[in-house]
C-alpha cells in the first residue's frame, strides 16, 4: 500500500472510532433518559441496540489487526493504531454499561431516580466521555489531562449518592413508613446502586480514552498508570 493510502487508512480509522463514539454516546443518552422516565420500551431499544455496537466493534477491531499485520506501523503510527484499538474496547464496554442501565430500568416498577441526583451524575459522565472523544479526534493532550482531573468529582458524587440511597433505606426501615413491600424497596435500592456503579465505571472508561489518547499523542503513559 502506498504511503498516501496508508495515511488515509489511519485517518479513516480515526473517523471510524469517532463515529462509534458518537453511537455509544447516543446509546448512553437513551439509557439515561429511559431510566429517568422509567420508560421500559425505550430501555428495550437500548438493550437491543447493543448488538449494533458489538458488530461495529468487531469490524473496527479487524481493521486494526489488518493495519498491524499488513502495514507493520512503526513509532507514532504504531501507538496510534494500538491506542485506537484500546479506545474501541472502552467504547464497547461503555455500550455494555448503557445496556445495563436499560436492564435496570426494565427490572423495577417505579422510577427510583427521584431520591438521588442521578440525572446530574449522568450528565457529567456523558460530558466526560464526549470530551475524551473530542480530545482523541483533535489529538489534544491538554484536554486529556483535564478530562482525567474531572473523574474525582464524579467519583465523589457517586460515593455520596450511594450513601444517600443506603441511608434512606435504613431510615425507611426504622420508621416503617414506606408503603411499598420490603422486596420492592430492596429491588429499587439495588437498581439505583447498580446504576450509580455503572455510571462511575462509564466515567472510568472515559478516562481510559483520554489516557490512551495522551499516550498516542505524546508517548506519555502518565494517565495510564
């Protein structure tokens, strides 16, 4: 393959990764809306849409393998292909987490998001992932570091939200005032705690995207370790 075509293949890979990122973010938006609205039909569409993300991931994984095997990239090109491959893996896992939120929505009879600021957490997580992908698209090392710095805020919010959920359960148990059955209360609490956990994990994958981008741009593993 001539050098010009090879460089075009690398740019095509960048565009493909960004497009998969846009698809994953759309699924994340849909899952958060479904959860907030307790919309089982919307949640079902998110779950079913995970197959599309998985297919796209496998296609792009194959493209990366072809670039490794057929072109034998060196130095910065090697870092770019390897980093892009790792980013694809993080995007696929974010898609899985979005599908999880869809499953949680379908497993509860009421919307359990009213007790904690899940909407606010979800908004911050979504922005972090989007900004990490923007940094990848523009090869912006400074943005990568800023994305990583924001993860502490999300971790803190998730920790506080989990504490509030557990404290609320204890208070309901102490007063005996909750009109719902014990089983339903426990189910709803579990759904919220699992959603908080998966939002935190989604942010972690966003940081991974920033970390790999920094490495492929500057050969700096600072955020990876």
